[in-house]
C-alpha cells in the first residue's frame, strides 16, 4: 500500500532499484505495519524479485504469526526486527491480550536458521519493566548468536489519537512515559547479558 492505494509489486521493485545507489552497504527496504506477516503469501513473490535484484530486505514483525508462508517469507528476509512487548507469558497476556509463545518460538527459529535479528523491547512502566522479567529474557537469549542488536523502546503516548479516531478505548491511557532512571535501569539489566544494547 502507498498513500492508501495498492502498489504493484513491479512498481515497488522499480522504485527500489531507482534508489539502490543511495542504500549504501547496509541499506535496503524495510517492511513494517501493522503486522506484515499477515500478508506473507502476497509478499513472497515481491521478496523473491527484490532478492533477485540484490536488494537487502528487512522485516519488522512481532513474530506472533506462523504458517508455511511466514516461514518462506523469513527465509527470504535478510534482517528481522523482532518486537517483544513482554517476556513473562502471563504479563504479556495481560498487556496485549495475546500469548507471546509464538514470538519466543520465532526468535528460536531465527537463531536455528542463522537469520540475523534485532530484538526490540517495548518498555512500559508497570507492565514490562520488571527486573525479573528482563533477567529471564536475558538468561534465555544471552547465547543467541543471531541477535545483532537489542533496542529498548521507551513507552510513549503518540499512538493514543489513533484509538480515539477509531472509537476504541486506549488501555494504557493512565500510564506515564518512562523516566530517564527507569530507562537506564532497564538498559543496565540488558547489558548484563548483551553487549549490543541501544535505547531508541
């Protein structure tokens, strides 16, 4: 989609090729959303065309969708930005109303299949900033060789208006943004296990 209209796959390839000179050694195309893996079947032919042209493909996903098409899509992807909102399964359920089990399995699949990924952790005060949960994440994933970067994403309220427009209740409306101390504490915990921690 571009500007609310459907864009043909070949048009996307054409636009990518026209910008390829500006990508540099690490540039390419990032697919985000929403959740792009919901359209995995439709994206596979486009990813194949981009790969054929030598264009680096990055996929921003929460890793919660899994089927044969998603697996094929990930095999064609060069880098995954994997969003983890909470590592503790019970608290993840409370925060998102969904299980995080498939997200953890997706991280394991990426590791097993030598697919580089960035782990992006959303830091929500009172929901995902518990020391024991971050420690549990670190202990389980510290030996993953495919994690290139840990990104801490501090909580913000920039998306509240989207819920208002859709007439939906924003569940975290009373949550305040992280203090600098909370962010630094979380970063310190992650740094016990990873040497590639960044605050976004």
